[in-house]
């Protein structure tokens, strides 16, 4: 895994069959990331990305978080919808790990 982090050439990583999983490439970009990025740059949106693997889905989501899909006005609306949804959850649901992680990431991103 240490070797993979220092390899900058994704083609070489694939050639050596070092990865089958995007989570092994924290610094590199997956094919999925590159495709979504191209779709957004060429204004071919909207796009839906689907993965059967929870692990891959989380890895893709982390990679996609680097992209900016919304205008400032849209970001404000997303924040409002997110906060309203969190406010409507029961106290037990607010304690779920998925909710806490999402909320913590959102708060962290806001203060960057």
C-alpha cells in the first residue's frame, strides 16, 4: 500500500495490478472520478454513479467531494435542506455513525 501512495502514474498502478479498489488510491483519482469530472467540465450533467460495494461507494464519495458541483446559491439551498433534514431526525437517528460522519464532514468543509 505504501508503494501505491507514491506512484503518480495511475496507468502504471493498473499495469502492475496493484489495485482493484479505489479506496487504495487516496491521492490518485479513480476512473469513476475522472469520468464524472469530464462530464461536469463538458456540461453533460446530470449523471448518476452507482456502485454495489459499500466500500467503493464511500471511496468514490470521498473522491467526488473534491469536485464543486454547485453554485454559491445552490450550496446555500443544499445547506438549508441538509440542516432541515438533520433537525427532523429523532435523537437516536442523530447518533447513527453515518449521520455523525456526514455532519462532521460538512462542518469541517465549511471551515476550510
